[in-house]
C-alpha cells in the first residue's frame, strides 16, 4: 500500500512541478498536456494497484 501510494505521490509531484513551471513560462498548452498526462499516469498506477488487491 505504502509503496504504491508513494509512487503515485511522486508522479503527481513531478507532473505538478512541470505544469506549474510551464504555466509560469507562459506555455499553457504544454502545462495542459502535462497536467492531463499526469492524471492519466496517476490513475493508471492507482487502478493497477487496485486490481492487484482484489
């Protein structure tokens, strides 16, 4: 449980940092793409872990 949650946190943190940096540099398109990718990767990681549990 801890390992998967930690991985999820790292993915969100990295994606969030890139999205924030992109937004500040004025690249809103890149920020949006990175934001969506981060959510997709985080969801996939969470679902994979969820499936393992059941």
